[in-house]
């Protein structure tokens, strides 16, 4: 079975979704790695016996030293693919040049790169919201887009309903993209 490593920083709804839909069926989630010791996703991964590695970025005095530790940890699992699911860290080429990684971003790239993409997209004049799965490069949210999905904003759309629609799309598209990429490897 092919194996993946998932990087996350927050609630981990995408992490949990990948574990529930794909783990030990289509692939093995070899480890879930987070930079935040209080990330909600930690308990979700542990509940499914997925090994969790916590690399607290505040314990490192440079971006490079954190990235070296992150790379070493990822490589120790020899993953076929690294999946970033809500991993809120800008990475240097120390990591990005040495791994094959995809990321899910809550906007129709190249629109709304970087943080607060959901809010920016919701408050914009764009008629649609959407998500992108893209290859990770050293340019933030700038790697080649693999696949996207979108929806038309409802007239009475609230930030909450908009966010929920984004999450639903992510939970459908990210696992599909992972399976497709692993098939091609
Ligand atoms: C997702 O919207 C993802 O696109 C963004 O961060 C969010 C992560 O949510 N980069 P979760 O931690 O998977 O619930």
C-alpha cells in the first residue's frame, strides 16, 4: 500500500476526512505532523492510531532550522506523497525542493493567495467561491494547480454557510486528488 504523510496546524477536518475515507483502504497515513502542540487534529489522528509528530515551530530560532527538522521527520516515513491540509507555515526550499507535496487552498487560485482566503473570497465581488488543490513550490500557494471546484455564492450567503461549502468541497476533492496522484506514481 502507498503511504502518505499529512501536515496540519488546526482543527484537522481534512486530516480526519482523509483518515476516515482512505486510511488502510486506499493508502496508509504513515504519520500526521503538526507545528502546533494544541492543534485540534492531534486527537483526531490519535483516535485512529495514526502516529502524530509535533514539531513546535516556536522552539526553533530560525525558519531554516525548523524546516530541516521537518524535512528529516517527513523523510523518516519515506512517503509517496506529502499532503498539506491546513498547514499554516511558509516553507523554504529546504523542504519544498526535497519533497513531493500537494496543498489544499480555500480559493480559486491564483485569486486570494495566502492567509484569510475564505474571508477575502467571501467579501470580494467574485460571484463564485471555490477551492484548489495544487503542487507545493517555494512560492506561497503558487505551485501548479492540479484541480479546482467551485460554487456560485447564494444571495443570502453568510460567512458561515460559505465556509461550510468550502469545507464540503475540500472533503470531496482532496481525497480524489490524492488517489489520482498515487495511481500515477
Ligand atoms: C482549509 O480550509 C484549508 O484549505 C486551509 O486551512 C483549512 C484547514 O481546515 N488551508 P482543517 O484543519 O482541515 O479543518
